[in-house]
């Protein structure tokens, strides 16, 4: 993870990067789906597939 806007007064904000998430444990449930959402949002062409995936993750 990368820290953004770190200062001595505040907790640094973390930004998840590609590959930071783990599949094991409850926090990793649906990780491949979240990766695909990122790819499809960047691509912008497969709107129907993106909508189906977002509905499945909800």
C-alpha cells in the first residue's frame, strides 16, 4: 500500500494498488470481481459486463 498525504498530525491515507488485496479471509471475498471492475471501468467499452459484475458484488 502507498501512503498519501502523510503528516505528523494525521494518520496517513492508504491507497490500495493492484495486487495489494489478498484472497484469503473475509476481506478478500470477491477479489477477482473487484479486479475486473477496475479493468472494465478503465476500458469503458463493456458496460453491460461491468453492470452485471457490480450487481453481483453488492
